[in-house]
C-alpha cells in the first residue's frame, strides 16, 4: 500500500490553508512608501485550479509517477552538492555580470528551450511559465504593472543552463532554495537527502543559527545558488525602477519553506516580514498558473515591451 490514496486529500487541505493565509495577507498589503494595494478583482481575477496539468495536486513530490521520481532524483543531487562554499563561489563569479549584455526581452526569448527538471507540475518551456505567471497577476491586479513585470522576469536566471552562461547543471540552477551556513530545516523538500551534504556534518554550519545571529535579516544570509540569486544580482547590478519588494520576490520566490511553513523565522527582521506578505501573493501566480493552456506570446508582447521600457534600460549586463 502506498500513501497515494491520501496524498491528494492532504495536499488539498494544505492548499486551502494556503488560500486562507493569502487572503489574510491581501487584507494587510501595503506597498513600499505606505500606499495600500487594492484587493484582487472578485469576479474577473485569476482562479487557482485545484489540480495541475497531470491531474494531481500541486507540489506533490511523493507520488510514483516517472516525473515525480525524476524530480526526487534532482533533489538528491541538489541537496548533496549545494554547500556554503559552492554558493559563495558562484555568487562571486556571476556577480561580476560579465556573461552577456542584452535586453530583458532578449533574455525572455532564451527561455523558449528551457524546461525545469525540478518542477512536478509543468513540462512546458519556461517562457510559457513566465507569461502564465505574469498574466495571472495581471488579472488580479490590472493596475499594478510592476507586479506583472516581476512575474515575467522572475525566472530569467534559468539562462544559467545555457552554454553562454556556463551551462550549469540543473541542481545548480532550479529547484527550491534554502539558506546555507546553518542547519537544514526539515520543511525543505526531500529533506532526507541533506544527510549527504558536507555542511550537514560541519559543526560551524549544522546548528540552528550556524554562522548567523538571530534577526540578522535574510539579505545577510547566503542562499543556495540558482536562478533566483542570479536574477536578483542582475536586477540589483543594473539600473531599474522596480520597487525594492520586487527584488525581494525575485530573490526568494523559490524559498518555499519561508512562506509555506514559516521556517527560518529566527533569521527574519521587520523588513522581511513586510516583504513576505507580497511573496505570499506572488506565490499564487508562480505556482497555480502552470498549465498546458498556452499564452499567445505575440498577442501580449507589446504590453510587456512597454513595461520593460518603463522599468529597465535597453541593455543590461548579465
């Protein structure tokens, strides 16, 4: 007997709990500078589906399908190889922003041939995921264009999989992100595989606080290396007009234990708590918009080109 019989039921309960949290967050949202954000449209907004395109609950990592097994193998590799020293090395190397010079739209087009091996909910190209996320956010918040653009660009760091950007292995680019330099919280997906990580046996890194102090703030924490951190470095290292919370979303959108279970709370500071409200909202569009119903990219392209022009220079260093 397997747990598959009850898994969808448990996942549905978790999703319902997440929806209640999201609603509470929406009632409290305030944009940088103290301006309130309007609530999502009640009738024409984005409706989150209950099941993914495979007919299963979202983020179900414990089934027996070939896709779920390959995803588990991915996490085994990721949890074994993502160490504090590796992440620091990658951050120093890619923080130079010397891999390419191109515009945001050019980078979007590079996502066409990229598929995320860590994702149990989608096998479409990442350019479809980008537009699905952006259009879902646009339905709920039609006047908040910064959020639409943040959704569009949040995964552009996955170009790290391409030859011109180092052709890094999937475990060094995609998947959930997590802090390094402190104990691996059990809320992390497939936590059991951290037993093979050298940091797990390092007394400097395997305690609750590790090398950090309580309340140090997430921006002082070294995260596992991947597309989130790279795109954050790109956005931060080039001029842009996005609100600071947009960069927070880009940097931590794969840090699922942070906003799903409240793990690593001891590292938060007040600013993180406020930004986390926005991350909860963004999570809905990043996760539940994944579908095999494709967006007509050419149809929406003019709108997103206008946002790119508004918020970014024509060329960025990558």
